[in-house]
């Protein structure tokens, strides 16, 4: 995901903070919590890193290249501090902070503050400590309870239409390849009443779409409220409010949840169900908790209960020991399922994970690259085919704002999570429009507005 910057400077606050976000939607949501904590403590937020007194990078550790990007950015700010602004304070937040606390502070002396994802309430104290002592400050304590349930996120980079709502934190799954359980700690669910309340407040503020966030939303539980019940409750707030969620783990995607999709028109007809691989032995080595057959059955059930459901996935190429035949199984599964969209990655070994401790990262770089590129080529052609099938159909689109390609036009998403571009007419962000699809690429649909 691209770095996110604040849209405009604010006048309040004696010190200005620039906050840049890497990684997944959880991190975007966390940055909104951080912005709230900082504002309450009297800090101003700026979109201009060169005007900032404090630069904070909210980081991702999921793959080696994600970390390298952040390191390069840190080098840039450190050089600036040395040459231009010795008072500049630099902080690392999020998943890399958790993983690299010692190295960042001691060995590399790159930063002034290191703060993990469960310690953001402590950020003002750490900033003061750095100001007062000139020493670096750290808090990477993970928590079993922290959900920031009472903190109202400051949605500083929002389009005012669509918002993330964090419903749980951490992950207990321990997939063999994944660093997240180490960087974000134990799984815990946020109180259901505060989730519903936050969604109501977003609706009142004019938002028309919420995405409920967690690493494995299907294992959400607050007393008697499971995930299907939570989605159902949020869906009752208003037919005008669309509900999405991410990420749904295939091993416990319940029938009850699929029924909620079917029954509630404002629960979007789209599910992100990361398969990771198409071969059961590889899935077992990955410790995903399902076989390729079980995954196929789940997709069948989803399509039976929610006809026309749109599906996306995550896929990893070149996991430890992956044979050519196993790789072919991923391609066949993709061909068979026909995902609308996929996020595709080359396996990157992460220190301390089960895979790093027990297996050998034995697939040569060139082979990983070639397999990934075969996966991407196949998915692009499937996405194009799926999009071509949309031509002639009419969708209800939630208008998000100006199109990036052509500011004269608007963009918005279908219920099935496809981006559509269309003429503005009398439409505005936050309105629903009926749009007839006239053309497409593998990534975007082009449409004509029938009625707003
Ligand atoms: N909680 C989500 C995944 C979050 S991480 C789930 O279980 O579905 C997002 C994606 O990054 C994963 O689905 C996986 O495809 C990819 N990923 C995670 N660790 C990786 C690694 N070590 N190398 C390559 N890709 C990885
Ligand atoms: Fe990582 Fe697996 Fe948890 Fe997803 S479910 S965050 S892949 S450990
Ligand atoms: Fe990255 Fe942490 Fe998200 S490792 S993908 S920012 S949970």
C-alpha cells in the first residue's frame, strides 16, 4: 500500500507531527488512533514532512521488501536531521518497531522513539521524555486487552464516504510463514457495543460504508456476539450504510455469516478469502488449518448461498519446498475458482516464524519470480474475463470522489467491490448511483450513469 500523508496542515498545537503509514488496513486504522492520541495531547498534524518537528513512520514487517522501504525512508529523515534540523525527532511505530526494537535503537541508532502497536496511548509520554532528556524512548509492550475501544479515531485521510473500523487486534493462528502474531500479539476482540456505536457515529457524520477490520474476523467474539451477529447488528443501522470486512480466514468462515450476506442487502456481496496455495500438502506446511478440498467446498457453499458473490484472495509463490507440480496446483485452483481479484506475493522468510525455524527457504529467487509472474499473468487474464462479463450489467455504485485518472470523472465501487469510473453529472461523493457498465480493463470498469 502506498504511504499515506495528511491532507493539510493544522494550526493548533505547539509541535507538528508528520505521520506516514505502510502496510495493511489495520495500520491505516491504527494511524487514525495515533492521530487521535496526539491531537488530544495538543500536537498538530501536518502533511509536510519538511515542516514537521516529529516524523512518525507506522511500519510493516510482513515481507523483507516492506522493511527495506521503511529503512530507506528512515535514512532520508536521518540525513535531514543531521544536515538541516538537529531537533527533528524520528519515531518508528507498528510492526517493525515490535520486531526490531533493539536494532533500531542501539545498533543502528536510527530513531528516537520505538513504539509497538499496543502502546500508542503512551506516545505523548515518550515524546515528552525524548524532548526533556534527549535520550531515545521505547515501549513495545504487547497487551492481551488493549483494543483502543474508547478512542475516537481521527480520520485525517478519509474521503468522508468509506471508513475502517477495527474490531479486533492480534492473531493466534501462527501460520508458518507469518510474522503478524509476533508483531501484534494475542488475539482479542473489541466490545461489540462500541463497534456498533462507532458505525452509528460514522453514519451520522455522512459515511456510507464501513469495513470491519481484523486479521481473522471470523474468530471475533464478545460474549454471545460472534462475527455473523456483529455484522448483522451493524447492518441494521441503516440500509444506506454498506458493510465490508477483512480478513476472513477460510478455516472458520461460518454458514451463519454467509446467511447474513444473503439476507442483508447492505452487507456487500464480496468476500476476501485468502487461500495462500492450491496444494493441500503445502497448505499443511503453511499450517493454515484447511486443505485445498475444504477450501473448494467453502467456495462452493459461498456461491450456493450468495450467488454472484465476488471473491478475492491472497497467494504466496515459492514457499519452502514448493515443487513445480505443487505450483501448478495453485494455477489450477485459480483457474477453477476464477477470483475477481488477487493479491500475489513471493515468499519472504521472516525471522522467528515456524517456517524460518523448521524449514529451509530453498526455492531459488529466479524460480520464485517466475512462478509469481505466472500467477500474476493468469490472474490478470481472469480478472479481465470477469470484468468483461460485467459489460451490459447495471450496478449500484457508491460514489467515492474524483477519479484519479481523470478528475473530470467520478469513481466508486460496486457492491461486489469493483472500481467504476463514470461521468459526474449531478452526483457527489456519498451518493448511490445506478451505473451501466460499458467497458473495462482488468482492474477497472467504465460506466454510464442511469440514475443518481
Ligand atoms: N490475516 C490475513 C493475512 C494478513 S497478511 C489472513 O490470514 O488471511 C496479508 C498477506 O500477506 C497474507 O495473506 C499472505 O498472502 C501474505 N504474506 C504473509 N506473510 C508472508 C511472507 N512471509 N511472505 C510472503 N507473503 C506473505
Ligand atoms: Fe498471519 Fe495467519 Fe494470522 Fe493471517 S491468520 S495474520 S496469515 S498468522
Ligand atoms: Fe504489515 Fe503488520 Fe499489517 S506486518 S501487513 S502492518 S499487521
